[in-house]
C-alpha cells in the first residue's frame, strides 16, 4: 500500500544564481540559471501562496545572493502574506543599513549571515571575494543586532579553515547571534569539484567535533550551536533532506521544482516548472518527486534494512556522484556495497596528510575551482 | 538553568506564534514546534508582560485537576527547555 504523501515543511527559494562571492564549496550547480530567465516577483508571490496553502511553514530565500534581486522586499512581503516564516540566507555583501531596515519592515523573520572563516583573508581565499569583504560582513552583523529578528551565523568548515575553528567560536561569542551553524562541507556542486582540497583528515575532524561539542555545552542558553558531521566519515548516511520529497521543496531561479539542491546531477530526472503547473501538483505527481519518495524504489541492502525509515537510504545524489547509480544505497553507509569507494577517498585525504607531516612538504594540490557567475 | 519566578519570559528575536490549518505553531530559525494544550497555554503567555509566577498560577487554575506542584515543576522545565533552545528570553 502506498503511504499518504507527506506535507512539505519548507520551501527553499533560490531567487537568483547571481552572487558577489565565488565560494569553492558552493552548492549551486556548475551550470547556472541565466538572469534573463529568472522568475518574476509575481511568480514568486504565487509560489508562496501555493506553498502556504499546502501547509508549508517556512521559506528560505537563498541563491546565489538573494540581495541581488532588487525586488527582495516585495518578495518578502509576498511570503509573509502567504503565512510563511521568512529566512534570508545571505553573504551580506551587497547589504547596506537602510536596505536591511526595508527588509525587516517588509517582514523578514530571520537572517543567516555566512562567513568563510575568522580571518580577513578567508573571504578572499575561499569565497573569491574582494578585499574588505570580511570587515563589511562584521558591519552587517552589527546592523542586524539592532533589529528584533532571528540571527544565525553560518560557517562552512573544511580542511583549509578548520585551524580557525576556535577563532570562529570566539568571533561568534563576540557578535552574539541567537544561533550559529558550523557546516562541514557536503560534496555536491562546486564542492564536489574541489573535494580533494576540502575533505578534512580524520584527526582534524575528531578535533573539530570535540571543540564544537564543548562550545555547544558552554554556550547553552546563550547561543544555539549546531553542526553537521561530514558524512564521508559517518557510519550511516544522513537522512538527506529528511527523505526525498518528504519535507522540502526547492524552486530554482527559473522555476524548476526540485527535491534538493543537487538533484539536477541525476541523469534522466525530469523537473517540472512552477510557471506551468502548481507547486501542489508538482509535489504530489511529478516524476522527480515521486521517483525516490517512500520505499518502493529501494534496493538491497536498504530494502530490508531496519534503518530505511530513519535515513531513507541516504542521499540519491551522492549515490549517483560516488557510485554512479542514484538508486543504490548511499555509499557512505557502512552497509553499502559501495562503501569502499568512499573509504578510498577518505584514505587519500588521510594518507596525504601523514606524508605531508613526515616529509615536511605539502602535497601537490589542484587549483581551486571558483564558482562562476551566470550569464 | 531554573527560571526565576519574578522573571518575565518573552519569545526570543526570530520566534513567533503562528497558525497553520488550525494548528498553532511556534516558528523559529530553521525549526517549528507544534503546540497544543498546556504547551500552547504557556507559550501564549510568554509575552514579556507575565511573570513566571503568574503563568504558573494561571495554569494551575486552568488545569485545576492536576497537582499544583507538578504543574509548577512542568512549567519551569518547559520554560528552561525553550530558553536553552533560544526560543525564550527572561526579562
């Protein structure tokens, strides 16, 4: 018997792929949406109304850099009018104090500000930003603190900035947001292209988890500390997106509705567009959402595994990217026949480290692939 | 932490009560809590105007069949939990 189709809780609205940053771990696809194809203000308002009617509670306005949309305040008003809780996921780069006031007045509930590290040069090195970006972000943080809205700092952490982790925590305490996220890089999009420079060693990882656990305990009641364990080192896969087509619906700048950020990498999946069908119909009926929803599609060892209702077989995109088949168990799972593929990637990350240590030389590194901008 | 009885709890910045299909929900950054019964009665009073003591007294009246000490203990525990989740400030 087919289980009832769940209600999505969150709508991820990728308003644009334009961005002043060029982060080496950006989750956007390598091939980005063009500016002239972006949805209009009215399109987004309609999508929000449809989402609200479906029971969606929250929307994350993201990109690219959502501030690149001149109509952002109007988009926020539209989302609030549809009954949604509105988060802005931003680099803060194009933000000025007066514009922030406009966005708050339009109904912004929560702002998440990204930092690439705790040092001045981090935004330049990992984000391809212009010099001065870090100082500007600190100014943005001070403006946000003047308003009664939710405030999260976000640090994407990886092999080359983990040595700054304690400084990031100190910086967080100084700024004083309600919440902070330390997100180990997940290997999709641009991060997949730069994986060999981003994947931490086991030693780095263990140390980072210890530091984060201490910070979480020490700051309890002041700042909510959240972090994600990189799944290449995990025993079981993450329940990606809370399960395919279960909790989240993502709409791209041109209106394609996707089950997750990375789903475009899976060959043969056809995505429908909110300009042609309602969000509700796409969620319930489209091939892209139905294909890996529930359990019917699963193969062994997931099919008979006790955990298949816990992690839903892990991530379909990772199965495709690492094992070459989107239908098999996520290869990070220790029970997956593809685990050896992840093991060898992890071994390389650790082997290279010990070589470096013993011989006192750095391994030959590939150049960063910086995220580009759409036409 | 244990909330002090004279403190006035107020929803933290970025947290608000909302309603979706006749279900009250507490919306907050990257999460939402469905509220019913006593949890809803408590959160509705976290407006920066009521003291913890007043909230306890209100709920002891509302749930007069429950043992008053247990009601107080449950409320203090729930307020502490919301505070640690950064959904609540004490003013």
